[in-house]
């Protein structure tokens, strides 16, 4: 998994991005085009994989862009064409709902024993 973080600034009518702790840079006319350009640069640098792009404005003329290549549990299944999830992930996910159901039942029984109702 590779994480690329870019500091983005709007100056002189264009948006510029500079990688924090790296040498990737780019500029575009608007934030969306800048995101696409930096995503493509990150993919070239890191190789193929699932991609996640997040952009947040800090001020109207400054923002932070983060591109993650090759990570994420959800993206990997979609990127592989809908293959089956890893066996370890499926086994770990199965017990969780059963535990949650037990907790919900316990909470409901505690509320019933209070002797009054919220709508009395």
C-alpha cells in the first residue's frame, strides 16, 4: 500500500499540488482536474492497485489531497472483479453479528426492568 499526501494551493488562477515528503508535483485549472492528474501520477509511481482519492478544502484557496494505492479491504474485492474475500476476513466477520445480537437483547431486557416508560 502506498499513501501520497499533497498540499494544494490556488494561486494565479490555477491549482498547484506538491507532494509532502516527495517529489511529485502538478497543476491544473480546477481542483477536480488536479485530483485526476495527481491520482495518475501516484498510480505511475506506485504501480497498479485499488485507488482511493480524498480531497479536503482547508480554506477557499488551500486544500489537502490524499491518494492511497493498493490498500483498503473493500476496494480490493471490487478491483479484483468480485472475487471471493480472503478466508481470514470471512471467518473474522462471522462471529461479530452474533455478539452484537446478544448485546442488543441484553440492553432491551435492562430497559424493560426499569419500571417506567418514556411515554408515560
